[in-house]
C-alpha cells in the first residue's frame, strides 16, 4: 500500500481526461484553495456519495508523556476536520475490510 501524492493525482487526472498536467494542477490548486476558504468559515463540504468534510471541535483531554507516564498532561481543545464517508466510499471500505480480515486470517494460519 503506497501513498498517493498531489503530483500522482495530477498525472492520473491528466491521463484520464487528456488535459495538460499544468491545467489539471491549476484546477487542483483552485479546488484546494476553495476547501481552505470553506474551512476558514467553519462550513461543511458535502460531496454526494463520496462524503462530508466538516470542521468540529475536539474536546480537551488528558494525555500522558510516554517518557514520564506518572504526570498527566492537559491537551487543550482544538478544531479538526472530520470526514464522514458517503455511500460509495462506505461500500469500498466494507470490501477492503473483508479483504484485510482474510489477509489477517491467512497470516495467522501461516504462523501456526
């Protein structure tokens, strides 16, 4: 499993659409800029069947430093972006879950 970079996305979209990479990169940058503007306004981005991006507040919580576990640390509340997968993404995730469970079962059998 590898990571998909911004460049990889531009190349894939360019290949699929036939648009020049520079044009796709510019469109991609504009989309990201719009996302940032929406997040600054604390608004939600809803992409039907894909999912919803929303800014929420993570509650304050108590954490521990692994090097000094006796001492509790207060982690302050902060804004985070939460993603709720849509119908199509949920379907993909369910299929991936089944595949990963099968792989785990196969690994366990090989160890025994």
